[in-house]
């Protein structure tokens, strides 16, 4: 799954963009820890929790008729096994069978390092440089006596699919989305605690740097301050974006360098990582006094967040949340649809271990909202050549409605609250 960091890597070299570092039914009670200088970090996900995740995945595989699922290095591998690895042309994969123990297939020379990093007990099968890892995957499935197609996590690369077709011709491959998403989309109380800590740290860092932003700074200056303030609080800064003036009219910025000046919009979009779980918060304000137009757009975007929270209820299709906000913006003269000036991107996205996860608040998303799902609520309005405004806070669904991880931005003159 692509993250905001992936999308912005090409813009990171531009100093003006500055990517630094690796209503009704609304329940709003963000943690008081967001007001403190250094919130204590909760415990990471335990081995027992990962074993419970594997057991749930095996139940879902049985329902889907899958023999196993295959995971390449990435967030899903960490989610289920705790193994943090990297991707290369040499395949390392975790296989979770529909019954029996999980297995890891890896190059022989990597076995000692894999052993050091394993968070769960697992069989390790190794292949040498002149051998095929795909034959080992077939052996894992055959030895466990599991029948049915092999499910592939959505980010598995084509050379893996092709190699499996060649060495495992007696078994089809298919999507593992129903299993992986079925586990990952519903966040446990512990997962939400980790996300709360990440959100608290990001807001504390925002409040730290906000009064220190000065005339003449560029985006890179502000982003560096945010990254430092985040790391001081014990979290990894995943992205820190500061868009100034006209650059704020483009959701992911511009290569032009803009300096902080009186009357210029500043739009920040920042997130951090706590034990693998992410935050994603945007704040927009004006350096000095805001114009009537800037204030109107700011307040219109802010009203959109309220409408989203009023609409996001259990059993509601996710697309309805996007549609409700977009209808209000159109009534205010923006759009229509995704046209500019207006809201050119989806209203929000799923979030958890990845900054961007299924499902989305977007016009073609039919999935319905369920307890434990987590989303960003990030409407924006962008006026090309002038400025843009985006407010973003994350929420999780409860039986009573959406609950925010952070308090919403109060006003254009008091953006951090």
C-alpha cells in the first residue's frame, strides 16, 4: 500500500515542500496526554496478540477456501508475525497456512539474522542462490496438507506471482484481501491506544512549534522543527509537510519555494509512528491577519469536518460521508464533484499501521462503517494560484458513532487549540 511518504518522496528535494523524516452522534474525548510535553508510550503489540491474529486469519481462510496466505515484507508481515524485514530481489516471505504453524522462506545466508528478529516461533526454510524459493513455498503447503488456492497479500510483487505459477502449477493463486483486510481493518483496543499515543505526540509537537514560526522561514525550516519536536517525544517522524502561500493550493505541494510572510497561508500535514501505528493530522492558519476570503474558506472546510462526523455512523456506506461534505461545498460554490476550486481528493482514508489503508471516504466506496474501523477526516478546499485549506483529524468508529483521537481545530486564529 502506498503511503503519503511514497507519494511525496519525489517532492522532498524541493525546499518549499519539505518532507522531513523517515456534531450528532459524535463522541469527542481526545486524551489529555496531547497537552503534555512527553506522553508515556504504551506497550507494543505482544506475541500473544499476534498469535490471536493468526488464528483469526486461519478462520477467515477456512471460510474463503484458501490453503494459505503469503506475505512479503511490509506492514502485513509485521502485523501477523512481528518480523520486520526489507524487500529485495531475494524473496523472504511468511506463509500462514489455513491450519498448522506458520513458516518463513528466506535465503540461506539470511537465516541467522531472521532468527534474531523473529517475534514468534516459526519454521524457517532456506534456499540457496541457485535454488527457487517458490519450490519451498509449495513444500510448506504440501507438508501441511492444506487444499485450495494460495492467497496473496495485495502488495506482493509480480515476480513472486510469476514464480509461483512456474513452480506451483498445481495450485492457483488469488487475492488474500478478504483475510488480510478482514483482520487489519478492525482495530483492537490496544491498537487504538497506540494510535492515540501517536496522535497525542503529533499534536504536542504542533503546539510546540506553532509559536516559533517566523517571517522568512521556508517549508523545510518548519518541517525540520516538527520532526525534532516529534522525536523529542519518543516517536518516529514519518512525514512532516509545510506548504506556504500558493503551495498550499496543491494538496501535496509545489517545487516552488515560498517564504512565510504576512497574510500567507501555512498548511501543515504531519504524522508519526508509535510501535508501528501512525498518526496523520493537518492544520491550516494564516501568518498574521487573515483576509475575508481566507477566513470564509477556512470556516467552510471546518464545517465539512462536522458534517463528516454527523454522517459517519455504523452501517452507513463510506461513500455517503464523502458525498455529504461534497454536497455542502457545492452549495457554497465549490466544485462540483472533484473539480477545482473545491475538494479535489477523497474526504478521508483508513489508517493504522499504514498511513493509507482501506477503506476510504470516497464516492465509489460501498463498504459500510463498522466498530473498530479507523479513518482520517480531512476535507480541503483548494484555489489554484492562490491558497488552499485542509483540516485533518483521525477517528475510530464505535457503536455510538465516531470518536476522535484529537480535538478539532478551533479557529483560524487558534488552529492548535
